[in-house]
C-alpha cells in the first residue's frame, strides 16, 4: 500500500512538472536558467574574472525579471486566446523591456551588486511585473470578484510555497548536519547555499505555477473566503493599523501644537501605514458589507477619510525637503507614491465604484514609467542635483555658466556652501559614476576621470573629494569663516587599495610566502610556525621561538593618506616594506589597508597582503 501511495505521489508530481513545462514554458525556462546561473556562481565565485562575474550578475537579474513578466504573458495570452502573431508581439515587447534594463547595466562592471540606481530599477520592474500578473486574467470592473479570487489564490499559493521551501531547506540542512556529525561527511557551506537556491528559485516557482487553476474561468465561479484570512485581517492587521493611526495622529497634533515642520522619516511611516492599510482593505473587500463583520465594514468606510490629514502631513514633509535639497532617487520614490496615494484616496472617496483593480493597475504603470525617460527616477534626480550643483558653484563665483575657475587662495565664504558642493558631488558620482562630472567640461576633472577609469576603480563613495581638490576646495587651502566646522567634509577613515592586480611583483630570493590578513588584535593569527598580528600600528611576528622586533607601518603609510580626507586615490602598486631582524629578512606586500586618522592620530585597523621571509 505504501509503495502504491508513493508511486501515486511521484506520478502526481511528475504530471505537475509536465503541465508547468507545457503551459508556462517561458517561465519554467527562465527559472531553470536562473537556478543554473546562481549554482554556477556559487560554485566558482572565487575563480571568476570581473568580466565573467559582471556578465553572470546581469544575466541573473534579467532572468529574475523574466519570470514574473513571462508569467503575466502566459496568463494574459491563455485568457484572451492569443494567436501566434499576438504572442510573438507580446514576447518582443517584454524582451525590449528586459533588453533596456540589460543595457542600463552595461557600464557598471563588477559594481552591479552595489549600484543604487540599478537596484531601484530592478525593484520597480519586478513590482511592475507582479502588478501585471495580478491584472493579467481579470481586469474589468464586472470581473472584480473573480479578480479578487484569482489574486487571493496566487497569494496563498506563494505563501504556502515559501513555507514548504523553508521547511524543506531546514530539514535537508539538519540532515546534512547530522551526516557531518555522525559520519564525518565534510559537507561544504556552498552545498547549503545551493540547496537553498534550488528550493527558492526552482521548486518554489514550479509549486506556484502548478497551482494555477485550468481553465482560468474556474476563478469566475469561486466564492470561497478563507476563515484564516478573515481572522488574520480582523484581529491582527486592522488592529495594528489602528494602533499606528493613533501614533501618527498624536504626532500630527504635536506638530500643530509646537508649530514645527515634521521630521523627514515620518513620510516613510505614513507611506508604510497607508500601503498596509490599503492591503487590509483589499483583503477584506469581499466581506466588507457582511452583517456579522461590523468591524470590517467600519474600517472599509472610515479608512480613506482617516488618511486625508496624514496625506497632508506626508506632502508637507516630502515637498519641504525637495524645496531645500532637490530631488534624489529616494525622494522621487516618496513623491511619486505620495501623489499616487492622494489620487487613489480621492478616487475611493468620490467614486461610487470601489474598483480595487485600479490599485495594482496604477501601481504597475507608475513603477514601469519611473524606470526610464527624463521623467523617471534617474533622469529627474540627475537634473535636479546637477542644477543644484551649478547653482552652488555660481554662488562661490567659480562657474559662469560656461567654465569653471578654481577658488583663489585666501577666499572667504560660508562653509555651508562647501558642504553642499561636497554633498551634491558625492551623490552625483555615487549614482552616475565619474564620467558625469565631465558635463562641466573642466580640464582637470576630465583628466581625473580618465585616470580613475584607467585604474578600474569603481568605488564611488569617497571620490568626490578628489574632484573638489581640483578646484582648490580643500580645508587646508581655504580660509573658512568661524561659523561651523570644516571637518564635516573630512573623512577621518581611510582605505588604501590596489585596484588593478594584473601587474606582478618580485618574490625571487624569498623562501616562504604567507597570506597576510590581520586586524588590530594582540593575539595575532597562527600560520604554521608563524604567529603574526597587528597592534599599535606595528606588525608583530613570532617565528618559531623567536620574537621579531615589531615592524612599524607608520613611516610607509603616513605619506599616502595625506590626500585621504575625501577618499584615498587608488594605489598603482602594492606597498612594499622591507625589514631585517634575528638574521631573517622580511618583505611585507600590502594590497589593501584601512584605518583612521582622526585629529592626526593614525590608527591602522586592518592589513591585507603577503609576508615574504628568507
């Protein structure tokens, strides 16, 4: 009997896989490709070149977007009985969106994982694709009940899939740990990661796809409302919404009494509350008029009225900061969502039709439109901050609209202007790369950009100081007014690194080479018969029973951090320190090093490189 049941289960699962491969073949292919890429990356991450790593990263992002986009296409085509021509046109449209995103990543190199614009664009497209899924089958007001049933079923299926995947992963991980403990089977940590990848990307995707009812018209006759969802919404989600509503209203009254502007982060709280409240409204939509659900009925009627004062608070908070500091990517997102929230609230208060289909439809459109064009988050934030930078340079009398003239020695001006210039420059470089500063067509900046590009340095965060030094914006060269402290544009931390390791270094004549990865720690690290540590800016070495005289790093490091107040320039070659003691010759090759130089008190925190001994 058990064999029969097992055989039935296996046959059932195989049939589900066959159905998924036949019904949602583009989604299945994308999920298989994504899983394969992630497995390959996890296995060979340490041996991949920068170009290979960048290529795999971009392919992973594209395939991750392809899964929801192609899922929405399959559903829409199946519901509307597409012929081959319409199907190919839809595939071409989605492929164009994915290709546009691919080319937006083309110049990021190995910086893809850390670029904020790339991450936000991915998130916006990912949410737009899921919005398309929600309206792909039922998108008319007359189908609103079917729309709710379809999305309820998908949501519960996704949550169930996540739960099953998590349980399976924990079970397999526990089995691996037991095998390791009982039978000394050496299972690498990479194996755990690969199991997680397979379950989350492949198993979970096939589980969700396998649960989509066929034909799709089956959702039109479904009227079930899960009791668990009703309990969760009535006794968990809605009470939480009321708690946050009380907190936000109390804060609003505090602002009125004190007659002060709201804090910036309150806009995030209002948005989160509003989105969670709309989600609760969507979840209780089918039962909002039931006689025995007075709590839900009251919430559905009062929620959008309660939002009105908070929306006013939201607009005051965000637009005040836009007026003071311009539009950044983060402020763009809040501005767009605040306008959307205002429009949706106005619609549900004025309209006699509670067409909840408009919520995902409008959000998907906004997310998609915000990813490109001069009106998008990147184009508008660039324009805003670039205009601010030009205005600040004009205020310093070093930009006449056509060319830059460096600050003359002895110039005196309000140091808040210098802070703004540094802040805006840092943002523009971080978001757009070095080349963006060439828009000013200032010779020294153009040469610096070429130098940074040739060094293959892609870590933009502290580079703005190098550009500002080219216009003599340096605390050591400018007479600051007594107001304020110029140290705010100084970065007391420093990081020295060789970014191009293609060049070789000589090791001839040395008998041993040890990896050097040490931190400020008196105990040191044991390597064979060698103990090496870092303490008080000195490398301490114990070789066998011999204590080597500490090697002082300060004389070699001090000259290199002079220009690190706003970010250290990249090293062109390793730092080499030669030293002799107890009849032994040592050579330290430093690849990267970090520390702090606050109040001219140098403190080295970590050293990475190699130690050679002969």
